[in-house]
C-alpha cells in the first residue's frame, strides 16, 4: 500500500497514512493536498482527485509523545528495503535476530528482513550460533525515517482497482 505523508497545519511532518485514508481526510475537508502523484488519480463513484502524496491538516493537532515509529513486519521490510540481512537478496519475511523462543521480541532492534531460505536455515538460533553474521545492524527508524521510507516505496499494485487508475 502506498502511503501519504501527513503534515501538521504548521507544515511539520506528523506521520503517514494509507492513500485511502488520506483521500477521506481531504474529502472531509480535514486536510488539503500539498503534493499529488503526477500520474495517479483516485477515482470512485463520486470521486476523481489527484492521488495525494503529501497532505496538510487544516487544523493544528498536538502530538507531544509521538516519538517512535510503531513496529510492524511491513515496517521492517520497508526499513531494510526488502533486502535480506544475511545474503542481500530480496527479502519477503521478517526474522527475529534473537528467536522468540529465546525471549527475543517484536522490536525494531531485534528484527531484520530476511529471504525465506535464510529465515528457514537460521531457524531457532542466534546469528552467531547459525554462523550467519548480519550484513548490517538493525536500527530504530525515527518517525521521519519511516515517512521517507514509506514515500519512497512505490507499490501501486497494492491499491484497490476501483480506486486507483493511471491518468488517461
Ligand atoms: Zn537471504
């Protein structure tokens, strides 16, 4: 799913939302489109607007405690740009560096993108035990990192057919 960057009324980046959610915010007059995808429109029964890439909220909202990007499997794949942490090939799964069976958690620092083969091969072991060193260390993305990663990650095919069509 392609995400839309949400700016506060003060132009400060807040977070990302799904394209569908962004369109709803615009249609409800809660946000305005600051930047649209050049070749993508959102079309439905009563909708035909450029697909928003960046929207800005009409009213300023306070978000004092939003410091961390929430962990998700998809987020890990996007952070690691779908590259396997063990071999560098395309990754489709998320591996726990310290396996869950050994107390490893669902956290940014304990999870990496992995190809299915390496995930299976590493199994219930740490990288040291498996003799599979990490090509790079996992890191905790800032909310800004998460937004930029989401914006740079084009995935038009994931949009529902009825909503997204290329411009004529
Ligand atoms: Zn691999």
